[in-house]
């Protein structure tokens, strides 16, 4: 019997080639299944198509729970109260950056860490069945003139979480509230004893304190938030639907 080293080498090469093909197919299937399970491709509704629009104003700043000390001073936080974010033909970012060409790129990696207890009031759900304005919690990368300038989480279409200072601080921004809507909410807040102030005398600070008390109570949190953002679910409960009084047009014309 003659030995054929070359033949053995060829057979070893063939076996190695088949092994490489198996590994390649495994990796291909793995990456395909991983892509199919990403939050950017939900089965019921493509939330990536629902992007924030209009103007959002500063509501509060929360340090991330993994940070032991305050990120910025209280006086710095007060100065940030004038910050806004505006999405229109031009993007106006909270730091004053103005972008003539901008886009929001959906990416689940840019969602804020919403399990953080210091963001728990943003997750207050409505108890009303069938309410259509459910939470989106869609993450976006913010692109300005082709360059990434930050990220945000769109909570529900009227509330944003914007990581700042290398994600050590979460800025909460919300759509401005009409005074008439605030008074409607204030009546309910007083009725349920979340404030003792007469609605028409309610200052902005009194209103914020009452909203935070309400969010703390409804969510069962152990934390008392300085300023809870007014989410769609909070509006829905305090305005006494139906249909959130026809999408905040309420019942009487101005």
C-alpha cells in the first residue's frame, strides 16, 4: 500500500473548507436573527417613523443613578431652564447650535436607560384602556450638517430625555403647556389634594410641585421628583378624557 501525503493534505483541506462554510452559515444566520429582533423593527408599528417635531422646553435635569454626586450646581441647573430644542426646517439644539441640514437617525442604542429609577416618572402609563398615545421610547442620534452632535430618547411624542455631560446628566424637555390646559389639570390636582392652592392662583412652581406629587403617587415611586415632565399619560388622566378632550382643544373655543 502506497502512502499519498498529498492526497491526505487535499482531504484535510476539503474538511477545513467545509468547516469554514459551516461557520460562515452560522454567523450569517446569527446576525440575521439578531437584526430581526432589534427594537427598531417592531411588529405592530414602525415607531421609527414617528419623530419629534416642534419646540421642547427644559423641564428638569436628573443625574444618572450611577453617578454618586451632583453633576452640576443648582445655579447651573437654573440657568439651563431657558434652554429649548426646536425641530423644524432648522434644528435649534439646546446648546445654541443651529443646523440648516439635520436628521434624526433611529437607533435603539441611543435610548436613555429608562429603567433608571431617576427617570421612572417618565414611564407613568395611562390606566385608560385603548388609549392610543402609548409610550414610544424611541432612541435617535442627532445629526447636524453631517456630524453627530448628540442623542435623545423620544418618550411619547411630547417628552424628550437628552443625555448630557457624557450621559452623567439626563435633561428632560417637554412641549410647552397652554395656560388653559394647566388650569384644567390644576382643578383635578386640587380636587385630589395634590395641591392646596386655588387653580387660578397656581404659580408655575406650585403646578410643577403638584405634578411631581401626582407622578410619585401614581407610579408608587419612593422618590419625590423636583419637576416631573407632563407626559401624554399624565395629561390623559388629569384632563378627564374622552379623547383627552379632543386632543386638548377642550370643550369651549377660545
